[in-house]
């Protein structure tokens, strides 16, 4: 990542009175903002505040209706939702639409070389000739990051780049961003991980409902204050308090010696009724693979799964639903949602049979359900019949959760449920999870956010290399102990 030096030092982008609407919905209300050279600007705001829209206008991906954007150099952008073509190789994606040529022919060798170089700077193990379809979300994110750096630019916009990255990967990214800035570049950095703001930013800007409500030096505002500015009110504590499962609680799901090739190896545990069980570990430890195996999305090579004491054969998501298991995938755009379908259709997607009356789907009832979840989660949408791809990232996540809940599962496996969700909505989701547990539903919470696991669970499993490395309970459940087990250092 090298910054192309600016001719005129000072400002990289100057935005004046920018207005943008989608149909009758006004999303940017005359935004004015200056982005300096040699600077990292953090951009925070609640789900649907307009951050991605502003970013896309600055990058030139969206057209604004009024106002002005002056760019002093090339703007590159890492979008919030992946824009990669899964069937293509990594290097083909990196150079898509801007392929390199030599003597009139595609210069494959050079494209592969530059791709490898960009990936190496990110310390990624992705290979330029890997097919994107075979990569997990963290690796796809690396490809998106690499894509923004194969050509020189003076401004890089990153829209929630770290939601799927672990701490080490985040550190590598931050080092690159600082180097880019010190070489004269500017960064617009969008995040819901508010603690990242003082760490990486020079300035902070907070958006609310299409307006900028704060802009100042990063040292002048704490993450707590940013959260308050985002919400326009002060937020109560983020975690509603741990669940307590009485000691004679009955196991609802028993996993016995379950393996899936070498990704999941001989895992056994039981989940109690009304429990929120944490499942954590480093990226690649096999948490998602274990969830996929339980839900029949990944072939089980041995072992038994019992639900309510009965062994169940689960070979597809459909079987899982019938056994009373819901799964919220970490790959929202890939498997959790049908992007072009409406909020209503997505909400009832997995529970549709329950809306049939004499073989006919009761649309009114489907819509009533969608409406209820939209109200409950404060989902910002133009309407329940709007396609989900018109919702902001965090609001799409809320629809995906509603879809899983509407199956009325006995067991709900949440895989990184608060990915891209703002602090306020995050607290709502935790509260919701806790009240479901209180009503007897059992949850498995897969998360890399240790604070999230400790705040919500009274017991957590830690995975390492496809195996269970250990179980922590009560007072043992601390970040330190989790890290010991996750890394195997102790
Ligand atoms: N293509 C579209 N058509 C209609 N409405 C849209 C479209 N894209 C975005 N919107 C609306 O614009 C508003 C702002 O969306 P935006 O994606 O900019 O929010 P955001 O601040 O990035 O939120 P998040 O934190 O959830 O990513 C949302 O209410 C969204 O529903
Ligand atoms: Mg966004």
C-alpha cells in the first residue's frame, strides 16, 4: 500500500452540502466534511445512519443529487459487503475490469505477482490462484483489502473491514494503514468496534440520521461518548447480565464424539435447556465448522447428535429445522439471506410451511410477523416489502436473526450475531437472547469478541485446531483463561 503523493498538501477530499436520497427516503442531509491528507478519519454512526452511503458517494460508486465532492487524487474503497466474484480466482478479482496487458495480451504473470505482493503485506495465507468460492469470510475480507491496494491511491475508504478479522489480522491492517497515512495518504475508517477509534484514528466523525453530529480530534472523545452521540441518548450497560442455569438443568442437545474430517475432531459436549453457551477460539479453530456439522451443512464423519435425548439424523438445514435447530450463519450475504427478496420473504423463509392454511400461504400473517420483528429490533427499512439489499448492513443482520428465530427453535446457534450491528442494537440483541433463554430456548453463541462471550454466557467452550481445548465456567470464564486455552500456551 503506497500513497501517491498529493500535489497540494492539506486536504484530500472536500465534501460540501452533500445530499442523497433513495426514492423518497433522504439518507444524507447536506453533509459537509473535509478529509485531510496524512490523516485517518474514523466514521461512526448507528445502523442506517448513512455511513456506507457517504462512503460510496466519495468513492464515486453512487451518484449524489446535490452538493459537491472534490477529490485530490485517486480514491480506493473496501466495501462493507463483499463484491467479489466467487467463481473467479483471487488475482482475477483483484484486477477485474482493470486487467494488466503486455503486448496486447493479458499479463497474467504480473497480475499474479502483484496480487501475491499485496496479500503478503497483509500477512495473509491466501494464494493469488485460489478460487474465491473456497475462502472463508476472513480470507475474503483479506482479498477485498488487497484489492484496494494493488493500484496506488491517495485516499482509502474502509467500510467495517475488521468485523470478520481477529486481533492479529486487525493489528497487521492497522500497521499498514498507519504506514499509508505516514506516506501522505488519507483513510476513512468506518467501524462499530468503537474501541478501535482511539487506537487507529486521528480524527473522529459521528453520523446520526444523515447528519454529522460530531467531528473532532480523536483524543477529544471517548468510545462511550461516541456511543452516546450515535444514539442521541446515553446507553445503559451493554450486557444484561449472565444467564444462570440451575445445576439440575436438563440437557437439550448432546453432541457425542462428533467429527467432520479433520476440521472437527471428536467433539463432545452438552447444551442445557435455557442456557447460553459460548463457543470461542481463534479464527480457524473450527467453531463455524462445528456449527455447520451440527446443522447438517457439512458432512459428519462420525459421532451422534441427540436432541431431547433422541439421536437425530441431520443431513441438511431442513433436517436441522425439523429437529428444532436454527443457525445464523456468519456469512450473511452468502447463505443467510436472499438479497433481492423482501424483508417479509426473508423473515419467513425458513418457517414458511407454518404459514400455510389449506395449502395456501397466508401473506397477511407473514407480513404481520415481519412487522413484529422490525418493530422489536428497531430495524430500519423503507418497509417490510423492501428488498433486503436496500437495507444497511446492520439492519440486514437483524433480518437474518428474525429469520432464524421465526423457526421457533429449541436450539439457536448464533455465529457472530453482532457483526456490523451498532452498540444500541447490540444491547437489544443480547437482551433478546437472554429473554429467549429465560423462556427455555437454548443458544450457542459463537463469537471472537471475548467480552461478548463473557458478558452473555455462564459457560463457554474453547476450540483449538478442530478440537475442544477446554470448558470454562463461572469465575474461570475470563479473557485470559480463554486465550490460554485458545492458543494452547499454559
Ligand atoms: N439501494 C438502496 N435503496 C434504498 N434505500 C437504501 C439503499 N441503500 C441504502 N439505503 C438506505 O439508506 C440508509 C442508510 O444506509 P447506509 O448503508 O448508508 O447505513 P450505514 O450507516 O452504513 O449503516 P450500517 O452501520 O448498518 O452499515 C438506510 O436506511 C438504508 O435503508
Ligand atoms: Mg454500512
